[in-house]
């Protein structure tokens, strides 16, 4: 039929445009956060764009349910306003035949969100870890100013270099002072370099052909001459990209082995399930009486979305605090929205 296909095209086009606009807004917020980290020296400027691109799947999960909800609402609202839905009812078109393509759109949209949540997002988390590892290395080198004393680890480590090769990570005429609880030491070397352990991602300063003077708790001085000395540097602020379960795909999280994986599993499924339910809910919510208000249904739909999404976050916080492997999880929240969908569909079906 022409009308269902027309509604499908209108809803799809409006949902895609809404998705792009909302992703632009969320990406701007991500960009501001990354630029703030780059300004503080935690990230090099070259890593900002790569990290922003890797945050696109996260932005999709955040705005995809709302984009579909608004797209279906506007497409159906326009059809109600122009009288096309009224003509379809008068022509004997059934409720299901008229809105079946929109239900199919909600199913396909939610499946795509499921793919993003279950497989694309974990891949971007892994790639973000690699980018952050390179970025932290470059940020440390870039933060060193030749001829200037730099302090790390809340002032317990002082580093001075006479020259820096930012491309190779090589340092010339290095002076390092470390003040601990029981010892204090000074290390000097003509050359050095920065490197990162691929296993635990710890950062080290490797010094060559230098001298070390250490004073212990008893006040005795000890002088050493070394060929190579690897000094472990403190991690930068904001280092790391997340928890280990964030890098696991959805099949790897099924079944969850601990409370953290269980929470991650529920969070991954929340966006696809919410997308499906909100997309189907938009069909009865878009119903308008003749000469009815244009934006009343949109305000109501956004209110339902805000209540649902906030309760999902409340449920995740509760699961994080409970640390239990059993319990309802987020299913009661999804169930309440599903009951609302069934109730509104039944009501509109009988009115048809």
C-alpha cells in the first residue's frame, strides 16, 4: 500500500536527520571534554580527533532511542494532521496494516543498536585503550620543557632535561630527584628515553651511563654507577579508558561471571530494548484529534523517555551498589514500559 510505505520513508528520513543532529550535540560535548584534557597535557592534540571518532558508537547508544521516537512521532503527526490516517480508516485499512512498516522500522533500528552495543562498542573500547597508551606516551614527552623542572606524582618526583626529541622520545642531560617516605635519591644521566610496558601499560624512564645517589632512612649515602637504570613513572591523571568488562562483546558477557559483568550486560541490552519499546510506543502516542495540538504528543513522548532513561540509570547505580549476581536487574523497568506500550496499542486499536 502507498500510505504505509510513505509513512515508513517519512519516519526513516526524520529519524536519521534527528540522529545526526543529536549526535552532533553529543559529539560537541565529547570534543569539549577531550580538548580540556589536551589543554591540561593529558592528551596530545593529534589524539583528540581519533578519540572523538572512537566515541561515535557511544553517542549512537545515547541518542538512537530518542531519535527513533521523535522520527516516528513527527512522521505520524504530519499524517494525522493532513488527514491521511483518517482517510485510511475510512477506506477500511486495518490498524496493523497501516502501521506495520513503522513497527518493522523499530525492530530493524533496535537490531542495529544491538549490533553497536554488543560488538562495535567493545571494539572501540579496545582501540581507545591503544590510542590512549600512545597518547599518554606522547603527552608525557610533549609536556617536558627543555631547561625546566617538571614535577610529577604530587611533587614527589622532579625531572629536568636539557633537550627533548619529541619524535623519538629521546632525552639529553637528565636530572631526576625522587623523595619517598624513607629514602631520597638523585639520578643523573647524559641520555635517556621514555617507553611504555606493553603488558601493564606502565611508563618508564630509561637512563643510560649515569650516576645515582641514595640516602636511606638511617642517613647513610650510597653512590652507584649504572649502565642502564629504568625508573617507573607515576601514571598520568585520567589514565586508563574504563573497566575490563567494557571491552568484552555481548556473547562474552553471556552469562555474566560477576556483578560487574552483570551490570555491563544489562547496560548493553538497555539501549536496544529501549529503542524497540519507544519506537513502538510512538505509534499510539502520535494519535491526534482533528485540529489538535501539534506538539502535545511530542512533549508527552519526551517526558516518557526522560522518566524511562533516568530510571534505567538509577537501576544501574543500584546494581553497582548491590554487587549481586541475582535479582531482577533492569527487567522491571523494561516491563513497565512494555505494559504502557501494550495498553496504548490496545486502546488505539479499539478506537480504530
